[in-house]
C-alpha cells in the first residue's frame, strides 16, 4: 500500500468514529492507529529497499534486434551462434533479465530488485531462430536453443524473447508445421509479434496496402495459435506515411490494434513509464560489434555506454506493482502511472 493510502486509512478512523454519533472505543482507536503505522512502516521499507538498489524504473531499456543466426553470415544483420551466445552471456553477467515486447509495452515488468530489463527481438521468422527436431525439441544452435541453454546456466536469466513473424513462418510450408512451431513458442513463454505478411517497405504504400500487410499476417497467426499479436515491428524500420496506420486498422472484416510499434533505430528505448515513451515509434538496437557506424550505434557500444552511465539505465525495485525512481525524476513520469510511483 502506498503512503497516499495511509491518509485514507487515518481518515477512516474519523469516519468510523462518527457512525452512530458516538466515539470509537479506545481499543478500536488503538487498532486503527497501529494499522496505519504498519502501512507507513511498509511504505518506508519499500522506499529504503528501492534506494538501496538505486532503482530507476524511468531508465532506458535496450531492445536488441536480431535476424538470422547462422554459422556463415550473409549480411551485417546475421549473427553467428557463437556471437549470440556471447551476447546473452554478457547480458546475464551485466545483470540484465529478458522481458518480452508485450511485457514492455504494457508495463508488466517483473524482474528482481537491482536487475535491468532487456528486450530480445528476432525478425523474419527464420528457421535459424527456431526449428524443432523429430521429438519436438529446438535444434542445437538455433536462437531458442542457445537462449534456453544460457538461461539454464544463469539462474534468473529468463529464456524469453519476441519473434516477429512473416509468412515465411520459420521455413514451414504446411499449416500443420506452421502451427506446431508457433504453438511451441506460445506454450514455452515466448512472444509472437507481427512483422507484416510480405516484409515490404510500408513507407510509400497506401493505407489499404498497409492494413492488408499487417492484417493478413495477424489473421494467419490467430488462425494457427489463437494468439493476437499486440506489437508490430515494421520492416526496415520504416513507418507508413501516417504512423497511426501501423497501430490500428482493418483487414477482411477483422481489426488490429497494437500497443507498440517497433522500429530499427539506434538507441535504447524509454521505459514504458516515462513521458518520452512513444508507442508509435519504439527504437531498437542492431545486435552488432563495434565497427563502422556500430562503433557508436549498435548493441555492444550501447551496452558499454549503459554500463558507464548506470543512472540512465532501467533498474528494478523488484516490485511489479510500483514504479520506483529518484525523486528528482518526478517530472518525467507518465501521468497514468502516478498512482504507482515510489520515490526516494
């Protein structure tokens, strides 16, 4: 219970005392004062705990963008299995805990105190990300297999990620195979997102084309899994002429309404509780080493920067019901989360 609730509890003493025109008994007053004191003590303990871990739930969250995971990269967007494993081990070592894109945009971030949120995203539904063997288990060196292996060796490192799906459907061509792989993701805690049907640049397309591209793949995902994606990642990070077309639209008598639209930018993303959070354009970071432009603008460089600037990074207080941060950051809190704020 928040400190504001303490005032309500104390006020209740007066209201109860007025009932029937009589005064509350000494025992009743004592019990109510004791209850109010407990509320105050609990709040003080939460504040102290948040301060101890330097909680900053208005800090920045890296949203990492991956594509194919292959031994011999064919483009800069590809990552080798060894590199992906090293990336994940570094995140675990640096105190990051993965959350899904859905958890991020809805503010349902439940990670231990002192830990930092990170969102892992995989675009294009490549078989290198997930392929199942004859027993229905992820094959070695796929992204899912590597993630689960790193998580098993690092307790507390959640094996979750968001997969942005196109009609390629992890290389599966039959409806049964497509359903098997998507349902495996669903049943194992992974997040399924929308990446459009044909992975085309939406910037120059009409509203009808945009809605068809987004709506058609949503319809296919729902038909296979009964899961309705709540986030979309735009191909090439390019927004339609009207940004709103990506977040809400209609196709074939059905509607889509996303809570977040992910781009392909070069910076960490604002916390969902911060005023700078824009659901129409959430930046992501390319997963790459320091070379060329990536010497400043890709994952290795940004993770180094966040380590050097811990006051800018999202750090949890361990309580998913509160939004904890230093008092001086009060002006940066979104009004909708005011009732959950916990300052120190």
